[in-house]
């Protein structure tokens, strides 16, 4: 009997999401450590816990399908994480850093929203009702995280726009932000 091509695609996309979520588990603590805003840092910590649950949900879906989750690397997430790491490495001013972290995080969320939306549509067509329910729950959480990031950006982006430091002040701000990050380490 021939394998259903949509089911094959569904499993491959689930593996991609599993890889993406696991990469995010490693990136979120680094983003939290880099953040200078307490609210942003707390948001990253909260999303880290959610991401752990997202991985566990995907594992349930794989178990129900009789499939293994590994064997695939999500190159899209790897690229998004690399871009965020490059931005952190550039060592921008604290306000610019936080605004950039929000931008990087929202790109990740939009990528995940697209991925969960697609696999949810496949699950529906394949009659995978239990998986669909699980995927919808995760999709809703990803959308809520994006909404929270948008709310945070309303304040943080304004702070970055209003930030007009001299070169001397900029050096002092960077030193203070580096000390704060080191203290949290």
C-alpha cells in the first residue's frame, strides 16, 4: 500500500517543529540573559517553560503516530536564532538591544505560528483530531506570546527611539548592561 503523501509531509513538518522547539530551548536562556528589561527577561523565562511543554506535546503526537521525533534539523529556526545571536554579539546600547531581542523573538514566533498552522491543517485533513487539539493549543500559545511581545515593544521601542546618548554615555551604558548581565550569570 502506498503511503499517504500528506501524512508523510505532516510527519516531516512535525519533525521540523520538534527540532525548532528544541533549538529554542537552548536559545531562550541566552536571550533572557542578554535582555536588560526585567519584563522582557521574565517573558523569555515564561516562554522557555511553555516551550518545554510544546516539546512534550509534540512527543505525545509522535507516540500516537508510532513515529520518532528526531532525525531532522530545522534550518529555518537555526537561521533565525543565528541572526538573534549576531545582534547580541554586536553589543548594541541596552534600549536597542531589547528592541532587537523583541524583533528576533517575534520572527521566531511568526515562524512557529506558520508551522503550527500548517501541521494543524494537515492534522484536520488526516482526521488526527487529538493531535489537532494539541496543535491548536500550542498555536494559541504562540499567538499569545507574539501579542505579549508586541505589547512590550510598544514601550521598549519608544525607549530606544528616545535614547540619545553621547558616545561617552553609550560606553557607560554598555558597561552597566554588561555588569548586569554578568551578575545574572
